[in-house]
C-alpha cells in the first residue's frame, strides 16, 4: 500500500481530470460507494473459486461479529448500491466511480495491495451498442492521453452460461486426458475454475490448448450476433481490435462481451483496462434481471504507462504562477491584501511567502516554487504605491508597476504565453 506524495499527485489529478472530461462528454454520472461491504457480496458476485475470493480479500469481523471485506473491485458494490436505491428499476444507468481497491497479492511493479481503479458500469441496455460505446469511449481517452499507439484492444465473447457449461465439460474431458502436460496451476484449476486455464502463461499448456476444443465453436446464435454487431460498430468507428478466443477474465460474472486494453510497455502487468458484460449479476444478487456491461481501469498502471512514455505534460507539475514576498511588517500586511486581490481578479495561482527570513532566503523559496514571477513589497514600494515585478525564469530586468495596474498587467503577461 503506497503513499502518493505531493510530487506524484499532480499526475494523478491530470489523469483523473482527463477521465472525468471524457466521461462527462458521454453523459455518465459519478457514484460514490463505501470501501467496505459485507463479505458475502463479493463471494456471491466474484465467485467462490476465483483468485480474489480464495486468497486476495482483506476480510475482518467488526464489533458486531459481521464479516466485512475491503472492496477488491467496484462492480459488486455498484450493483448493490443500484439495487438498494432502485436505480435500475425501469431506467438505464451510465455510471462511473473511482477509488481504492484492496487485494492481498504479491506486490510488484504494477501490482499493489491497495490500488486504484476508475470503473464504469452501465445498466438496462442489452444490445451491443452500449458495449461499443464503452470501448469507443476508452479509445477516445487513450487518444486524449497520447496512449493510443501503446495499447491494443483484445476482444472476445464468452457466450451464454449454457455455452460455457457445454464448453467447460468438453474442455475438462479433453484436458483430464492430458493432465500430466498441464502446468501445476492449471491442474488445480481443472477442478476449480477450468476456463481460467485458457489464459495460462505456460507454453506447454498453451500448446495443449491448440488441440483442445475451441470456445468459439460453442457460442449460440444470439451471442454470435451480439459479437458480430459489436465488431461491426467498432470497425465503423475506426477502433482496431484483436479477437482473442482465450481471453476469459478472472471473475465469474462475465458473459458475452469481454475485453482488455493491453500494453507491451509494462512487462507482465500489461492490462490497463478490462471489462465485459455481466447480464446475470443483478439477478444473482437479488435484483430483477438487468443487462449490464462495464469496465475498470487500473490507475497506477496508466500512470506508469504515461510516465514510461513521457506523456505527462510538464505543466502539470507547475503549481504556482506568482510568488509574493514582503520585507517588514507593514509591507507584509499590504502583500496579504494584494495577494487576495489578485486571487479575486485573476486566475493566477499566488503563493504568499510565510515564515519570514532575509530577502535572499525569500528569493530562494521563490525560485524553488517554480513561479514565473516574484512580487516584492518593501518600504519603498509601500511609500510609492508600487510593487516590484521580478522575472524568475527569464533574463529580463525587474521593474516597478503601479499597484492599480498590477492585475491587468499580470493577466496580459500570462495570457500571451
Ligand atoms: P491482472 O490479470 O493484472 O491480475 P485482473 O484481471 O485481476 O488483472 P481486474 O480485476 O479486471 O484485474 O481489474 C481491472 C484493472 O485493475 C486491471 O486491468 C489492472 O489494470 C488493475 N489492477 C488489478 N489488480 C491490481 C493490483 N493488484 N494492483 C494494481 N492494479 C491492479
Ligand atoms: Mg488479478
């Protein structure tokens, strides 16, 4: 679990603001959910035999003896909240949330125990059009962030629950006959969660899968049509994708569409965004049958990617435009007044020097602040109704400006950048 320090938070804010702007452009609304839920919610939604529920949840008893869990993902909480507040009854929803998730995994680059997701969930729309919208929206975000050349879209359909059951039976029958050729993880999964074997990284297992029954031969007409229409909409929108029949995702609740945006730049933690359709989940959690589709982005991985590519604009680290200094008590009072006035009358970010010190030490702080100009108020300036404007980043000379012209002057300097 990491602290996110002040030199990092500007990058986080940059990413969050870009995401908010894109989601706003598609008419999505924010939902804020609690960080703990009843343990049972995750067991029933994510699935008892998934990695998350078997070994990654932070679960504890509260003072009433209730079993609570720090949320490992947002979809289950979002469905719970929507049901509790009747948000999916006779209406569609397009929602997003952001915040920390908790999984007890082995920490490594791009994998942490407290990490952050930005999640998007939609309810009440059963056609592939909304699947396409979600993917097109993420593609826009990558363009906005300058990541479009560094991520590829992997797309698959998981068919219906019945399709998966038939496929699972045949797959298990085939793999059981070749059990000694499977890696040990896959041998275990053969009994618990055989579909997960499809995304095993083991080469022997992958070679065996080439000869195993193929998932797409089991997909029913409805799912096939849904998938074809989705592909068509993406083609028409100019969003490129790779159909990857072995993409299954780690959670039990997905059916039909699943997708992942993957990058090669981050080593094995390459999935920056993942999602899919989960039409059965709302009903499974006690609501009315409600079609649903969503995805989640891993914020840390996106930030790693932005930094690896040098795609974060330098300006995000700039937090001050003007650094205001004063020598003497009366000058300081006046500087407080001027700083407030500038914040009233301009958009400039004004940092007022606090903590006293010589002129020289104040200038050092001004330099370090990253501001483009320093403002100086001393006894002379005070007596003459002027202020000294000192460039901190360029070689031009300092000069005095009449106080009443300061706001206009600064605004015009900063607007001609
Ligand atoms: P992975 O295959 O990398 O373990 P996942 O399938 O468990 O991912 P999801 O549950 O779908 O991931 O979560 C969506 C996204 O959240 C992932 O694609 C990833 O970007 C991010 N994510 C998941 N687990 C972590 C983690 N422990 N630390 C950082 N980011 C994570
Ligand atoms: Mg995982």
